[in-house]
C-alpha cells in the first residue's frame, strides 16, 4: 500500500505546474515563505514552515468537524466522501452491497421523477434531489473502497442503520 503524500510533497508537485512567484503575489506573501511550504517542517533540522495544508489538517483534528473539508471540496467543485474503515474481509456481502447501490440509484430516479412530474423543479425539490445524489455518491464510494480492499463488512454493518434512516426520511416526506 502506498504511504499518504505529505503536504510539503504535494506543494512541491503543485509548484512544478504553478509558479511559486505567482502564488506569492496572489497571496501577498514572500516568495521565500512559499518555497518553505514545499520543504518538510516536522523536525528541528528542517528549514520548512507550517503550510496551509498542515494548518487545515490541525484545524480538522482540533474541531473534528468535517464541514471544513466539505467546504474546501465544494470550493474546488467537488464533494467530500469519507472512505469506509476496512479491517476484516467479508466478500459474502458483495451481492447485497451491489443491490444497495442499485436501490440508491432507483431512489434518486424516483425523487427526480416525482419532482419533474409537473415539468418544473422548485428549490425544495432540488434540495431533495441533491440529498439523494449525495447519498448515492456516498454509498457508491463505500462500495468501491470495499472492492479495493476486498472487504464488505463495513457495508454489511452499515446496512441496518441506513435502512432505518431511510424509513425515517420517507415518513418525514409524507
């Protein structure tokens, strides 16, 4: 398994495609500080400086609030989905996990069809469509991560909780 990239390594790669001089000018910071961000800052002998990525990570650790990450992903035009924890292999849940994705997709189509029945979609309906879409993306990401790990235990354990939440959501919509 590959080790996660350190923030300074990512910034070093980014600065190969984007001029550090331009970044310094855009942010109103010194060029030397920008270059220090691309150096390790975790030991006494390093010349690096705590970079914004490290600070965001510490802010997340301090608050435990993943809305910070969601906000950043949204600014980049994306959406944050947590990878499931995988520890013990249970490929016997493959078929039910596949069925769960199909069901989530069917639920999304149902919400879209209901909303579009009058040939228009209002703001409240758009919120419901967005919620179903985000749920489908989350379930699908979990499925793909489980495929990569060969472990469907997290999906099997989450299925009863998700079913209860869905029943509660349906009763609220009535």
